[in-house]
C-alpha cells in the first residue's frame, strides 16, 4: 500500500503457506506500508505478526485461548499464531492444551486446522503420546478432498507420531500410498511414515506394494530412499515380493543421490542372504560401488559380495582387487565383509595382505576372520 493508503499496488510476492505463524511482515518504510492479505480480504500488519507478547505465562495462554474460542477470522488466526510462538519456546510445558487444540481440527477453516496441527506437531516432538487424541483426525486429513496444504500439515504431525507408535498409523497406509503420486504433497514425509510402519509391521503394506513399486520407477528423489527401505522390509517376509524388489534396487545402484545409492545396496545386501541367485546378476554394478566415496555404500557393497560369494564365488572373483583395497577401509565391518568374501572366492593372491590384517588390524573380529580366510586359502 502506498502512503497515504487506499491505493493498492501490485503484490511483491505471494505465499502458498497455510500457517500464519510461519509468516512475517516487513516494517513499513517512509512511503510504503507492508501487509499480508488473506483470501478473505483480512489484512495483517507488522504489529499483528511480528510484535512479541509481553508475557508468556499461564494468564497469557488463557487469554489467547479465550480469543481463539470467542472469535473467528483474523482475530482467531492472530491469536493462534501467537499461541504457536508461545508453545514453540517450551513444547513440553503445554501438553495440557492438547485437548483444546484438537477441538479446532473439526468445523474450522483449513488455515485454523493447519495452525492447530502445527502446534500439535511441536508438542509431539517432545511428548508424542500426549498428542494421541489428534491422531484419528490427522489421518482423516489425508483424504484427497482435503486441500494439499492441510494434508501436508497432517503429514508432518504423522511423521512425528509414527516414530513414536508406528502401529497406530497402519490404518493410514492406503491413503499414504495413494499420495505418493501427488505432486502437491510432501512425498518424503509420506515415504518416511511408510518406512517406519514397514519396520514395525511389514504386512500392513502388502496391499499397496504395486503403488510403492510404481513410485520407485519414477525419477529418483529423497522419498525413494524411504520407499525402498519400506519395500526392503516387506520383501524379507514375502519371497514373491523380493524377486520384484531386487531389479528395482539394482537399477538404483548408480543413482547420484548417495543416501538412495546406499539404501539400494543395503536392500540388496539384506536380500542376498536368502536370494543370492537373484542378486547375482547385479554383481558387476556392485563391484563398481567398491570405489564409492561414501563409507556406507562401500560397506553395503562388501556385504553383498560376501553373501553372494558364499554361493557363487566365480561371480565375485573379479572383485578381488577391490576387496583387497578395502581391507584398509575406515569401517571395521567393511574390512570384516571383505575378509569373508576373499575366503569364499579362495583368493590366493590375497594371502599376504590377509596375514598383515590378521596380525595388525585393530578389530578382534576382523583379525579372526582374516586368519580364517588364510587357513582356507592355504589348504
């Protein structure tokens, strides 16, 4: 707004945020007044949003709740934004307000519901059990008829609660899986929840496996790391799924995203225990990972090689030089796996290095398996 007011100029920017507590207003300049205007035409100034409350005691909180319950529109939103700021300072001290906040999740505007969910998420980060009364309503917000901004707020709440009690969120699995194809949704939050659920109750995801696999075939992103973990957990309990997961994980071994590359190798390592034959075709790609700059990727690669080498030593033999190289790796588990793989492939050229490892490695288990590999090779 130009000074004097009443002559509106083109907005400098716009936001697709739902929570007023995440917004701020610039301080007015000599010629210009700055404000936020919501979809209902309410105007919010710097004094509305940026002025701190003089006190944050119980009386202040009671006053905010009185305003929230007695008003609508701008007054309620401003009071909620201030309440969110108060709760953020010490979330564990405000578990007593949960019941009142949960009431705001029904019959109010999406912006009010989103702010309420944000407050509950903050409280849940320190005391998730206290926010259980909001769980059912948060799951209902995942419905496709709900605005995507509000669904994303519900997802943030469910991420926190699922870490606390994943089995309580299993009823949300069908809706979560459906959201993976929605570009307006935070798919990383969706995938993280599914991965946590799969670790606690893999069978809860059986019916949505096709949707998970379809998502994994899209352009790799951060969410793929979590979905791959979920499918990996599920495949351990269901052999028919494992045969479908292995090619998907294999295709992701060369992705640029390190966490996803590491997770893909980790899934193959887990499945190689029971399905070494199905993992065997991906060994050439796994061997390339032995030179990876990431320690976890190298560790997972040696896990695959050791497990496949037990049944298919000739397939792993081309990795001899790489296995010798990682005998000096920073991770003891990586050196441990490499010793096992060299034992299984009967790497006669590795005997001298293995003797050195058996004598000098700082880890007892590594020294032990190095000596075991020497004994096998020299027979």
